[in-house]
C-alpha cells in the first residue's frame, strides 16, 4: 500500500509540473536561423507501386548521406494532406543542408554522389530539384 501511495504522489507531482510548464509562454526566435544552401530533390519512381524500388532508393539516399559537405539531411515521403496547392505525386523527397553553394557544388561532383546517380537512376522516371539560399 505504501508503494502505491508513493507512485500516486509521484505521478501527481509530474502531472502538476507538466501542467505548469504547458502554461508558460513560448518565446519566438529573435532572428531566423541561417540555412546557407538548401538542396531539395523530389523523386518519381518508374514503378511507383514497387515497395522494393522505393526501399532501394532509400538505401541509396542513406549511402549518399555520407558525403562530407552535407550538414544535415532529411528523407521524406508525401504527407497525408489534401489541399489544391499540395503536390503528393512524388515518391520520395531528399532535403539537404549545406553551409554554402561551394559545398553543394562539391557534393555534385563527389564520387559518392556520382556513384549514387550511376547505381540508382534506373529507379526513377523524373527528378525535380529546388535549390534555395537565405534572403
């Protein structure tokens, strides 16, 4: 019985602490983070229904992520959202963050990237790239 009471009191204290933290105001960032150079690639598979082809592309992207000039990356797929402005026709997106354009240029000719294109390009029918820099 003593153990149950302690557990109850502990859980009650955590609940009160969480409720207090939830009511704290959230402070907006003073200045937006600088991204440097963003490279966003969208892939449309030749066989969009093939789980094997998608898995193979994901495997290739994970290998590609080892390029040294990549600061951060994100692999995604279309979210389950439906509005007129949303394009969900692609299979996989590949979002890369570089410090600057020179690092992105280096990535384009990196042997790992060139091998990726050589070994995996048979999987896709279309690729669209959006590059962006800070305003």
